[in-house]
């Protein structure tokens, strides 16, 4: 096949067995492979290349072998060099689609013989500049490989096999001028260097053994010099021609002699014949060192560098200080704002009390005022004047207590309807609990459905207007009859009384009685209906568990007695406790308890003792165990005291807490090793406080066990707004 007339570079023949022998010769180095086979070197390293067939216009094909990791951009650069064109003018396509340059050959090669077919075309700018792909330039730059792999197709169902083929170039016979022999086998098998591609291809093909012995030649025999230079007389073939020797010599010249040296300091003068250069006066090493002053310049650079570092450090420290000041001011402003809001809230609560806690705070304030006045009276008076002042103080105290009590009863009457409405709405809500994956589960029970059904009649009866007030008499009587039919089905002691009241109102409506006369009857009906809704129908006929109050000597339900964790038995009812009047503002201790529970919820400790103890227990811990002051600063302001964890890694308990202020609490919670920051005397004092708390709250473990086994623990931590 001719190198200029052929459209593709290939060798074809017939094998001994009658099969077709096809050899694709790609361009490249001296040992490229075709079809991924390669020569012996390729088989020993296990490398498999990809043979790329470039299909040009007019059914022209050119083949090359590339490593599998090569990208299309590298392939385009190589083939552009072969055709002596710019790579930007070439376009590679596969199946009619243009391929991006970042893709690798191993992604495109899907053939089992590692052959990839690509279309090599010219871009539009190349056609405008009249750029063409010339095969003569391509074959002129082509270098044939020494060894190729030939795949012989099998016959009669036999598998194909690969044969390693050596191509010998007979154009140039290179001489052997020395080399190196493999000592392991001591056999010679010359591997000829690649021949220079002639205008007309003439090469012999010889099949090599599977494991040939390689003889390594010098670089001179691998380069292939032209034939005209080999026959030239005087040519020397030795290793000296490839060795470079360098010698370094030192010469000394007179100081007055001019030399051609760029580093020598010279002075230039203008003379009539032209510029002339002459050497400057001789400069000793000491003078040169003083003139250059390298040490001084180094010191100057170091001094300036240290100054720059110091300036940066000062700026950074100043910025950190300003940020710290701003953060501290923001914290102080937030604390001051919170204190102001708490003070305003306390002032409003004292001026317009609504809850029992606010009235207890008023009673506590009256008690403190009484104690201070009695102290002044004891200091100033004695005898008859003292008795008179005591009587006056007693009258003032009675007057203040009566005023607070009247205000509380008025507020209670106003809030009674709202309280009943909230209770009934709460009873009619479905049951809720926390299930798997912290999901709130709701369940409708017959009791909740019954309560919701009766709540509708309660609201209708409450909002109904009698005929004298503009209502429809027939509609109102129908409501009374319907409610009477519903009440008959309830199993409650008050059913008969409520039915009689409904019949009485029906008769009074027939007599055209005024609305004011029916108000008392209507209140009694609503009270009985609310009592029926609140009562469980299964336990309505059961007698409630009652106990005798040792104060009022009356039988009260068990749930009417106040309970706290330090008492052995409940013997005083809640009504008697409220009549005694609280001498301490319990709201302060309630805020401390809320802060403890809020911190435990954030830490995920829902089984902590903080959810069992009550406000009175917190009061006992602060007043009797920690004596109402901080351990560190001895601050006695109850509004600023807190009870954080002593050991942050353990759950809160009365024997795992410490009395500190708010700022001290923030610093305490950041400590890792407590023994490094607290003195031994303080540690001993805290340990004694914890031992006292453990003895006082000894039965708290039993209450915790009952609280856990009863199933009420799931209600801890639920947010009413979310639920």
C-alpha cells in the first residue's frame, strides 16, 4: 500500500489457516499498539491502549493508538500536530453528535477490541480560512511502530487470537556500537529502533516469541543518524562523544587592567574620540561591607516588620476589646430591661391583682409592713403608749386585709364564668400524649365526646334570651324540652334537680315573667349543668374520698388538700391555707422553679426532680438550706437568686444545686473542673448543704418512682401553644 495514495494506513494479508490477517498501524512512538494488544512491553505492564479511527471526508480513515486516560482535547492536539493545523479548527464527532473536550477515551470506547470510531471534521472558521486536512503532510510526519498486535479471527466457531508482530525497517541498517545485555538470561534478541518512514513503505513482518530477550543499545543507535553521515571519514563511535566535561579555572589580573565583566564597577567619560570606560578606584572588602551595610538593612527590615506586627496586634486587640465592650453593654442593657419589665409587671400586679399569687404577694407585703411597724413601736414606745400604738396598728392591718379580701372576691366573681368555661373546654378536648418520634397523639374517648356534646347545650342555654328580652318563646321552650330529654339520660345526682329547674322555667315563661326574675334560676341551671359535665358518669354515683381538715373540722375531698414533698400527711385543706394568708411572696420562688425547669427541658432531662418539687420546696431550699444568700457574693436579693446545677453533667436535684446570682450562674455553668476554681472551704460548705438537702428530701425518690410508674411523666415539657 502506498503512503500517498492510500486512504488509511493498514497492512492486510492472509494467515496460514486461511483467516484474514488485518494489521492497523497507528502513528506514535516506537512501540505503539493496535487494538489494545501492544508488544511485549505492553503485555508485561498490562497497559491497554485505545485505537482511535478518524474518519475523514471522502471515506478516508486514519488510525492512532492512545492511552485510555487521554481526553479528547489531548487527542485533538496530537492529530492537529500531525496535520499541521490548529486544534481549534478540528471537530470530533461520534454518531453525529459533537463530543466535549473533557471526556476520556475510556468513556467512549465500547468495542470489545478497544477500537473507537470518531469523525474528524473541520469547523466553520477553518472553512472560511481555507484550511484543509492534507494526507501527504500526515504521512510525511508518520512514524511506524516496531511492534503491533494482530487479531486473527477464528474459523468454525473457534475464538479469535492475538499475535505479536515485529516490523523491521530495511531502509537503514544501523550499526551496533556497544550496549548492555540482560544477565539473567544472557541471550541476544536485537530490537531494532523504529525506521524512518520512507516515501514508499517497504518493511518486513516477523512474529516474535512470547518472552523475547531484550538487548539495550546506546542512545546513538536509537536515534538513527542519516546514511550520508555514517560513511563520512573520521566519524568516531564512542561514549566520549556523548560525555560533557566542565572545568573551572581561576585567573588573577592586575588591578589597573580593564576587563570585560558586567559586575565590575566602571566609570564612563566622554572623550573626543567617543565614550571611554575606565575602572574606578579599588575598594576593599571592609569598605564594600560598610557601603552595602547588609546587617543594618536587615535590622531595619526586622524593626519595621516587628512594628507592623505590633500595629496589627494592637488593632486586633482593640477590635476585640470594642466587641467585648459592646457585648457587655448589650448584656447589661438586656439585664436592665428585664429587671425593668419585671418591676413594671410587679407594680401592675400589686395595683391590679387578679390571680391568687398576686393576692398572696399583697398579703406578704402587708405582713412585712406590719413587722416593720411593730419593730418601730417597740423601739419608741413602752407601757400605755405602746399598747395604744399596737391597737392602731391592728386596726390598720384589719382595714388593709379587708380591702384586699373584698378585691379578691370581686375578681373571683368576675372570673368565675371564664374559669368554668375554660374547665369545660379542657374536659371536652381529646386526650393527648407523646408517642414515637416525639409525635403528639390525640384520642377521642366517650367521656370527651359526651362533654363536647353537653358543652354545646351549656353554651346555648347561656346565650339564650327569654321572650321578655326579645327572644322567641317557642324556640326557647323547645331548647328547654330538648335539654330536659338529654339530661334524663345522664347518671348524676343533680339530674333530677336540673330537670325540675328546667320545668319551672318553662312554666314561668308561660306566665310572661321578666328577665330579672329568671336570672337566679338561670345561674343555678348553668351551675348544675357544668357540674354534670365535669363529673365522670362512671364515677358519678360513687362516694368521693374525703378527709377531715384539722383547721376547719370539715370533710373535704382528697384533692382539696395542699401537698408538698416534705410533709408526711395532708391535714389542712386548701381553703384554710388561703385564709391563713401567705407571709411570703411565693412568686419569687415560682420564678426560680420555672428557670430550673426551663433549663432542664433544654438539656432534655425530663425525668429530673425539678418537675416534682413545688414552690414551697424551693422556698425551703433557698431559705433554710442556703440561708437566702449567694454562696460567692452573699447577695440576699431573692429576685436575683437562682439554683443551677452544681455538677452540670448530672440531673438537677436538691442535693445537686447551688445558690448563685444570675451573673454567677452564667460563669458557673462554663466551668469544667470545679475543684480548680472553688476554694476547699467553699467546697466543704457546699457538700454539707447537699448532705442536709439529701436528708430533708429523702422521700423524694419514692415520689419520683410513683410519678414515673403512673405514666404522668409524658406531660412534662409539653408546650400548650404547640399542643
